C-alpha cells in the first residue's frame, strides 16, 4: 500500500466523520483528541481500529510532525477479509488496539482521580474562605452554585476487573499459540474492545463535563466565583493584615488551577488577573483595606423599628421579628445548613411576609406618606442597616424613589405590580397549582373554608386579590428567583451581595436591550397567531401574527435566577406572559431572559396544542421535539456520539423534555445564532423550523451546509405564504380598497 505524507498540523480525520478505512502510521506521530482527553499514535499504530465497530470516528486526528500514512479501505463487515490478506497487518491492528485501549483506560483512571481531587479542592477553599472571614468578623458571602456542588456520581461505571481482563487477553492474543489467531475470533476481540473503549470514552466525557460544570466556581463571566471571594476579601483586610500573605498564596494557587482548565475563557482569565495585579499594587501602596466607614449615611438608623411601627405590628409580632433578625445578624455563616439555621430562616420568612402584608395594606390608604425605609422594605426586602451594610443601605436609600422601572413599558417593581393589581389594571397570577383567583375561591368554598357570601365578596375585593398574589406567586417566586432555595431568607443581607448593586440593578432599558438581542436572532419568539377577518372588504379568516412582549416583575432580592410564571393571563392568548427576575441580578440578564424565552416557547406551544401537544401526527414544536428525544436511540440520522451526548444531557436535565429543549434553545440563541454550531442535525432542524433566525442571520448562514437544506425549505414555505398575501393585496387594489394595517404588518412579518 502506498504511503502518503502529511505535514505537521494536518487534520486527518474529524470526529463523527464516517469510518471508511483503517490508516497505519508508517512514520511520524498523530495526536488523537476527544472532549477532555488526548493521546498519541506512533509508528505502527492504526487509526480507526478503536472505532470501526461503530462506523464513525470518536476522535479527531491531527499530525504532530511530518507523518506517513498507509490507508486500507475497510468497514466492520470487511475487517475479516482485510486481516486474511496480511498476517503482519493483522498483528499490527491487534497490537495497536490493545495499546490504545490501555492508553484510554489510564486516562479514565487519571480523570476520575482528578475529578475527586478538584471537588475536594473547591470544598476546602470554601471552608478556608469562611474561616478567613470569621477571623476578621466578616460575614462570608455565598456563591449561588455551592449549594448544588456534589461529588461526581456515575450512572454506570466500569467493572473493576476490566483492566486486568484486557491485560491477560492481550497476552493470550499476541502470544505464539495458534488457537487464538483465528480471524473470526480476532474480529470478535476487536469489536468487543471497541464497545468497551466507547464505554470508557462515554465515562471520560462525563468526567470532562462534570469538571467543566464545577470549574466555573473558580472563575466565570459574572464574577460569582472563588477568585472574586478571595480577592475581595484581600482588598478588604488590606496588605498589612497577618493573613494577607496566606490569602495571596491561595489566590496564586487558584490562578495555577484556572490556567489548566480548558473550559475557562482565556481572555476573561487574563483580564481578571490583570485587574487583580493592578489593584494589588494599589493595595501595597496604601496598606489598609476597604473598611472605610460611610461619612454621610442617609437617615436609615433604626430601620427595623421604622418598618415595624409603620406596619402597626402587634408588640408580640414586633418583638418576635426583632429577635429573629438579631439572631440572624449574629450568625457567622448565614447560609449554614444545620437545623437551627434552617428553622431560623423559615421563622424569619413567615414573619417577613406577615409584616409585608400589614405594611402594604396601610400603604395603599395613603401612598404619599410611605417612609423611604418602608419603600426599601417593599422593593428590596430591606429591614436593617447593619445587616445590609451601611454602604448598601445608603445606596438603596438613594435609588428607592427613582427606580428604573416603568409599568407603561411592562417592567414593574414588585410594589408597582401589587399596586397595579389593587387598582384593577392587572389580574392576580395563577398560584403554583395553576388556579387563578376565582378558581381558588371556588375551591375554598367547595372545601368549606369560606362561605358563598364570602366568595361573592372576596372575588371583586382588590385587597383580597393582592393578598392572594402575595401569599401565592410572590412567596414562591421570591424564593426561586433568589437561586439558593435551601438557604433562602427574604431579608436583604450584605453577604448575598456578590456584585456592585449599581451594575446589577435591573432597569427597563436593560430588559428592553436584552429582549432586542434575543428578537434580533429569534424574531418570532413573542408572536402569537390570531385570526383576522373583515367581511366588509371580502376578507374571510386570515391567520396573522401579533407580537406581545411579557411583563417583567422584579423580585425584592439579590438573586441569580428568573422564572416564566405564566404564558398568558386567564384564557386570552393575546395577553402578555409574566416573567420574574431579581431586582438585583447577579447573573447575566440576557442569558436569563434567553432561558425564560425558551420556557415561554415551550409552554405557549403546549397551550395552543392542548392535549395533543406531544402528538407527532399534529406537527408542532413540542410534539416534534418530544418525538425526537423519546426515540433518539432509533434515529438513524444521529451518530453514536450524538446519541451519547443526548443521554448525558437528559441525565443533567433530570429526564425533563422541557428542560432539554430549553438547554438546546439557549445553545440556539447564544451560539448557533452567532455562527457557532452546538446542536446535532435533528435538534437543529426542529428548532429552526419553529424558531427561525432573522433574515440577516439566515443570509449569513446560507453558505453553511449545516443550515442550507433547512433554510431552503423554510424559504419555500415563506414564499408560499407571501404569495398568498400578494394575491389578497392585488384583489384589494383592483377593488380600490386600502390594505388593512393588520395584513400589511403580517406581510412585513413574513419577510423578516
């Protein structure tokens, strides 16, 4: 067989490429890569022998130096015939197979050990950080995702005897005994070994994904990470403190760890380190930390007393809440998970909402006389200047009368939302059992909790509607949007502030900018199909799209999550959805709204389709996606690697079809929308069909073969719809009838 030479850096094979030949490395070396791992093939090794059973490549192969390759056309079915032709080639294939197996198995063991070590490193650093804080009388800040950090667990692991089994099998097969050299036996060994190698690679991918998933705790774009915890603490205590040297050493070790993590963005890492080093120089010059007191704190002294007095809480209620807040303030670790800490947070939560209701009832009687501190209580969950920190209390005091919200632009502070319900401008949200206010009252009457007379009185009582909202949507969503359900406490506390309040404050401008960024990619995200008819001018029933953006309600907390609470109001499909985010958002707002948009698309499709939302005979986003996930194992359009990825993704999504879709939708907007493919062919086609890119993006991606076929089908369908409206318009023009604005907007929408 002729040998072909390739210069260094040549990509010989891309992963997922069909396997049509085996390639012997005649000279030089080749680097084989897969997610989270790399190994090298040298002279005598055979490319493809580990993958031939599956018919496609798991690895990407790139030459390390000038390399000679001898290729032998071959598939799994043709393998015995190829080996029959040459004993030397057969021996080379078998030897290379076992060498590659043990190389990959060694990486499996190394990565398992690495994941365990990395988990313990993170846990140790968190305990070390809290210990530093305790020494200096500082309340430790809580990282949102530490609550979910857990050791790696595998659904399926390798048998403990596997490595030894293959070591002995290698000795038997490569020995001189002829009884082990039969071709059908050797072909069987290759196929079985390929299957075990694939199992090992699947587990190695799980190791890689696990480490990448928890690596963001060290450093991430939102700066909710260990690097920020440690550097901020160092800035605060100053360079003269006895612990500053230890802190610097810990930060240096952390930087070394981060440098070795392929999942961390290099540019972000360099920028963060540069900022740290620059600030370190300044810290060295001045010595002291950032413990300066506020010279001019507004009148927030005794805030808790002001709130309790305004709410006209009973002496028993006031004393109990004051005692709970004082106990909470004295806690060294306010996120502690022991029973005492958990019970205290639950007690505070119950007391907080009780006082919140009393204060709100009084506020609507005379809105102009609500003290600023009480407004801070309503909109931020603020209760105490010391718990909040004087700097934070001062900032909240300054902004509370000029919050960057605007109900006319569908962005509400929580107090503005309750006021809108009280004034009859908005109806209460459904509760967590999907019952609206009238349904809830009817259920209460049926169960005997209220009388018929009480039901009739309460159903139109605006204050009862607000109390329903506070006791149901508000209490549930406030906890969820906070992000750390197990350590939730509704009162504003400095330890939850992980970023500057000014930069994390959600405004109507930020919300609109985020939605614009999403709609610039998925232009039809918030369009609903409605029926338009105008018999007077000969227009029967025409389906047109109407864009209705959601209401955004800001929860009074410092949080990390958002929630799409309901897709419409009542039963009318042309009403806005309701989405909630924290008023101080620690995560990226656009990313959160992308997720909520995916959630909305799924739920709105289910609403429209009704009971047939997962019936593939009636094509829709949910039915096609449900069918794709349910039967992915039998889908011939998906490679083995793609199926493995779906299996792992489903595990992460806790077997939720909706969660799977939302994650794919996030990839669609954040990556595919900017030309960086992340989805498999089937998922891409489904999402493009129902969530098409805007015209500008489609034109950019048309040359890409991944999108070309799907886009061509989309263009044909749109052309047919546009042609229909062109005919309607021509008939109206012939009759001298002006084109209705609704139809013109639909025509424009179809060309987007």
